[in-house]
C-alpha cells in the first residue's frame, strides 16, 4: 500500500469528534446491531427492486448539536431477490464509555445508482438510542419503522413530520467482546465484517468473525532508526494538512462553518498506527522550518530520539 493510499484510508477511518462534552460511565460498552433483511412493503410505499443492489450506511447523531459524528460504516452491496427482499445478514459494532440517552444510532438503506448515470439513493432509514440497559439474544429481533427520505432531515428540518414507509427486523444489543478489540479501533468507530482491522484476524469461514474476535498473531519487533525526508515540499505538505484539518472542522460543525487553519506550532508524532488508531503510545517531536524561502525543510529541535523500544506489532 502506498503512502497516499494509506493516508486516504486513515482519513476515511478517522471518526469525527463530538462537539459537546458528555458524561462518561465507569466501563466501556460494546454495542452490536444485527440487520436481517429488507422487504418490499407496498402497503406503506417501500419498494425493493429485483436485481438492484442495496447497502446499509450507519453513523451516530447528536440531536442536541445537530451533529453526525463517529466513523460512518458502509456494508457490502447486496442484490435484491425476485420476491422484493434484500437479505443483508449484517452485523455492525462500535463501543463507547459515554452515558447519554440523547445520542442516536442511524441506520440508512441505500439503493445503488446505475453506472454513475444515476446517483445512489436513500430509500429509508431509522434511528435508535445508543445507550442500552441490558444484553439480549440475537434471536430477539424486533421490527423498526423505516422513514422515507434521508436522515439529513434531522439536521436541516428538526420539526419535520416523519412518515413510515416500511419495517425491518433488527436486533440491537450490548455485545461482550475481548478487551483487545478496544485497542484496535477508537471510540464511536462503527465497523462491520467487510472492514479489515489490523490487530484482529479476519476469518473468512465465519460470516460474523467480529462477534468473537481473534487477536492477530504478532512477533516481537524493535525500531532501530527512522529517517523521514520532507525535501522541498514543506509548504505544499502544510497546505494539504491544513486543508484536511479544515474539512474535519467543517464536518464537526455540521458543514455550517468554513474555518481557516493557522499553523501555530509544528510537531511530528511517531508511533505504530493500524489505520484506525495508535496501537502503541506515540512519541512527539518538535520541528522547526529551515530555508522557507527556498522551499523549506524541517528538522527536529531536539537530539535524535532513541526509538529502540520493543513492539508487539511487526509493521
């Protein structure tokens, strides 16, 4: 994987932070949402078309700040059957320490467009409070009402009257999982079996391999030295990073504000990252710019760091 590809993956997997501070509980709770299948409901106007493909899109929403946050998760596209049914059998996972009944998990059903001629279209969605009081068996499915339109209505029209267009059977529960799961992804990062998560072994023989995650085998490793060359691309690099920061700020503010980032200090963080989060405690180094008029280069303000620290992750 190239550096650019890894950086794009890093940005896609990085959760959007919440605007407001909320109370936290004493333990970390993992949640799972199981979605079985979506059916045509002509009585209430939900149409699932044979041979078209459908996808589940999920994210988290804070009604108090009208903010969509966390990491959005998209499942694989599934083709609808001849009886107007699309079988998903998908399970989504995320965790949190926050205790707040106002936070919502949004599940949206998307119909795939036609070869880039027509865009992907939302055919319905529903929401449920994030916080759960007890664990339930996956067999305890219940019917959720699906509303028409897109969940963007929650942001742009808080007083809209939601009209149900169908129903879907799901099971939302507290999920017991291994402690290392929390070290491989950050809080409010929604994942599904489609995702590749370094640190967790993917089992192709098990459709729900994240239900009982297996830790990826590792080998002892040490970093002897790191050489990073910025050459003469410092101004362009800083413009790109500033642009990414501004885009993230805009997402955090719901797209209503176009902020401008100003560089106040320059630091380099060095650590082992799996594309979702740091799996080791990173080291931070202060940097300074030299010869900005000639394109600029960066150097450490401190003496070289001794990075001969053992790590459980080979790469």
